[in-house]
C-alpha cells in the first residue's frame, strides 16, 4: 500500500505566525495534493503538483503557498496564519492515469 | 462548474438493511468516480471506484452505479454492519485536469 506521511500531526499556531506542513511519499508518485477538511465542506483542494518543481492552484488557494522541492516532498505554507485556517489538512499522492489517491494521516491545525 | 453534490448528509439505517448515497456532478469531462470511507480520526480510504466506460460495478457488498446522461452516480451498501458506520465521500475526477472534486460527505450510522 502507498505510504504517505505528514508532519506535524498536530500544530497550534498564533495568528500572524508562519506555519509549514510537510508531506512525504515513498511511492514515486508524480502527483501530490493538499486538501483541507471542514465539517459541511468535505475535502477541498488547496494546491497540487504534477512533479518536482511544479505547483498548481486548487479550488481554495488564497492564504496558502505550496512547494514541491522533490518527487517525495510537498509542503503547504501558511505565511500569515489566521483562525479561519483552523482545520484538518490532508496530503495525498497519486499517479496520473491511475487516478487513485492515497491519503496521509492528516494534520490537525489550530490557529489561535 | 465542477461541483459535486452529495446526499444525504446523514443516513441512519438498521443493521442488515441497505444504504444508498447519491451524488451528482457538473463537469461533463469527469471520467473517474471514486468512493472513500473515512473512520473517525482516520484518513479517507478508497473503497470502490467506477470509470465512465462502465454503468455498474460491484465488490464485497458494495455496488456503484453511474448514469452519465444524468451526471449521477451512487453507492449502495447491502447488508449493512456496524463496521460500515463511517463518513463516506464521493468524488469526480476530470479527464483534462486530473483534479478530483469531492462531495461534502455522508455520515452513515448503522443501528443495531
């Protein structure tokens, strides 16, 4: 089974602070994704990537940046965290044309 | 548009009965429709999927139906068990962007 790990698993941040969420996958998947999950909204796509060096805006990119320095790593960056960014964040990876996405365990972020 | 609507948001059924979840999508370029199950505190996991060249797929007590004309697809769980209690998400993936759009989820409760 695909292995996708996320760190940290839990994070408390202050408003205006910088937060970096990290994701690592060991399956050599080209595509990686960042979602946030909120009650009543399901999973919403923030940023995604087709491979090292590429980042694309998802459906709700405002307030977030992404970085894909290598095939294995995909980071989500909140330069100025706000309480509205309190959520559970999931990273996922997958292969184009194979469609199935494998999710990491999630990061619970609380912005005070 | 790329919205995916999922109903109902909460579904309670008696153990042993069947449960049905319905989704509709907007993007006519969607060609892949996965279903994910999420246990409390866990990440979403793929349970079954269907591609646009099929109308019906069945595996281990799960049936998915796809009506491309109506842009509608559904999950049917036969002979529900307490272990089926979870959140279920439908999704639709576009053939031209690789983006996956998720429904807002259905909380299934199987009552003893």
